[in-house]
C-alpha cells in the first residue's frame, strides 16, 4: 500500500479585503504518495504558485488542512514549521535564488548550514548532490559563471542536499531555453526514478505529461485529476 506523504483537504486562500478580495484557492483537495511524480497544471492565475507556496510552508491557507506525513501543519508553531520544511521539503524556484557571493558548493550546502551541520560534512554532501546533477566540476565557481540551465541544476542540487525526499518544483523551465529546459526535466525524471517524490508546477502540457499524474487547476479549483499513460 502506498504511503501518503502530502494530504491537502479543502484548502482555501484569498488575498485583498472587502470588494477587492480575490479567492485564489477554493476547496483544493488531493494527496501525493511517496515516490510519486505529479504535475500541477493550469493557466496563469489559476492558483498554482499560491498552492505551491502553501505546500512549501512558505505561506498558510485561510482554511482547510495540509498534512505532511500525517502531521497537520496548522498545529505547528513557526519554529516547528521551519523544522518541517527543512527536514521534509526541498524547493526548486523558477528564478534559481542562488546567492552570488557564495560558491556553487556553498549554495548547495546552505540548507545544511541552517541545520547546524559542520562545514566539512556540508561541503561533502553538497558535492554528492552536485555529482547527481552533473556539476561536481563546477563546485568552486560562482553562480554568475554558470549558464541558466546550470544554475537551475544547482538549485535542484540544493533542494536535494537535506535529503528530504520531497521536491516541490515551481516552473523550473520558465527562465530557460528549450534545450536547457528539456535537460532539467530529464534530470527531474531521473531523480524520481531514484525514489524522490516530485510535485511540479508547470503551465507547459509537454512537461506535465512527463509526470505520472496531472492535477489540473482552474479558477482555484481542481477540475481534473488524470493518470498519465506511459509517463516518461
């Protein structure tokens, strides 16, 4: 029996106030299972990024429940939420979010620094993760010395560093050309084959079809869940 790692039940989220209040999520419910690769897709403005921010514990819902490994996130205080995010969630941002003043290895090791792990072990783990994304030879370089595709692979390595087992990925090809975008998506598929649970937000149907299951949002609601035939 598959283990549920993420459970989302009737999530509600709105922004603004009064007549300007806008309902972004309106009763979103689904589950993600260990080792699964899902794609959250839909048109711009449908609530994809807002949902991912809640799943990443970077934002909170107005109502509904979000559970990680059965733990209701709303029952945790801010410190416990930060610990849960550090321990169980790896986040890959569209804009890379690398720190220019740090080397590639130091960028990848950053999540481990927040966990209090000693420098030698941090750098060793960073190199292991860089090796997984094919960039160990770039460890001593800096972000501005890499291409966009390479920087996105570094951000994936950083998300892997804490060995959380769950990757939440927000439009990872949005700032890349098609060649680099395809390479990043192939890397995500390979990481999933190795056992990483992946939740991908994308507006690109071609990339959504590489997942095992698609969750389609429209106007803040799940309008379709579909198993992808012969997923890549």
